[in-house]
């Protein structure tokens, strides 16, 4: 079978699975476009980005094409089990867990189709773009609650540090509430910065894959996302608070509060860049030394 015909079959397979999973796909699309569910706004871009990465590396990925039936059967089995789990969650009325299970099931069916049509060697060559599809799976309720809570508490700790560094008189009434002159603020769940943290994680994941070869250096870069995200989130909260106290209380409820997350997320990515550059430089230096040894 020619590669072009394989691509056509895989495209038809993807279309067929979307039709089978149309109900969860519609629900996921609706949530991605709902501003109140901002942590899912990136979902629609993930399959597109995965497809672009596969296309970018198509010569390497599609070099050896031989169907792999047994691994495909395993992927289809996992997809079927996840579908059953999703139907169980739906019967219980657990919509978030249902959507997470069904999205994961669809991804595993895609993996199975890829293995049947292209084979294990192609799957291995395309491992990162395929696993990257996992970023489109919504977090189940328990994981989402724990993640938001971690970001909320971490941001509050950073806020306390920044208030102390800036000499701002602030009484910490409890873990997330700060009393300041003429103003009391709460680092609420909506202030956790989950959307920007997820976007930063996705961008950093792509940067690590494209720029670094060492797995431990990729891991180090990814681990840096959380503290930097907490810091930029705290800077946002403290900046808005100080502007409100010293200039205009409208900053607390204004557009910078509700729509300024992109600005501070960009600042967070700027803070990530020196670490990425340092890791890339260390790999370039290692290559230079190894080349010198071989010569």
C-alpha cells in the first residue's frame, strides 16, 4: 500500500472515530469555547499541533511502514475499557470524569488506528506528537481540584513574600486572605492561574522537544514551569493590589484584572527563556567537546 493511500485511510479512520465520539467531542468543544472554563481553551489546538509535528517529521516517521496488529489490539482494548469507564461516569452524572475518560478513549483508538495503518516503527518515530495528544484530555475532577488548590496555595505564599519584599503592610488573615490598608484581597481559585500555567506547560513542552535532546534537561525545563508560573501569578496579584491601593481601586475589577493574564503569562515565558538558552548552550558545548575528542 502506498503512503498516500495509508494517509487517506488514516484520515477516514480519524473522521469515523470523531463521528463515534461525537457527543463527547461536542461537549469538549463547547467547554473549550466557554470563557468560564478557561483551563480548556487550548484543547482545540492540541490535535492540530500534533498533526503539524508529524508532518514536519514525516520523512523520518513514515520511512518504515508495516502494520502492527498486536500493539494496535492493545490500544483498541484500552480505548474500549476507557469508553466503558466513561459510560459509567455518565450514568453517575459525573460529567467531567466522563469527558476525561471518553477523550482518553478516543486518543487510544487513534493510537490503535495509527499502529494498524503505519506500524510500530512509525509509532515510535512519532512518539512525542502522539503522546502530545494527551494534553487535550481534560483533567478529572479530583486532579483538577488538587492542581488548582496547589496553584492557589503556592500563589498565596508567593504573594506573602512579595508583600514583604515590597514593604507592603499586609496582615495574612488565613492561608489565602490578606488584609491591607483600605483593601482586603483573597487569592481565590479563579486567581490560581491554571489557564496560563497549562499554556506555559504546553509551550515549554514543545520548546523542550524541539530544542533539547537530553531527557533530564527537558524534565528540568518542565519542572521550572510551576515555580515560575506561581511567581508571575503572584506578581500579577501584587501589582493589581498596589495599583488599587496607591492609584485607583478600579484596578481590582478592571480589564487588567480580568484580561491581563496574557501579559503576565508572556512575562513568565520570558523568564523561562534564560533557562532554555542555558540548557541549549550546555548541549551545544557537549557536542563541541565530543567532536574535539573524536577528531
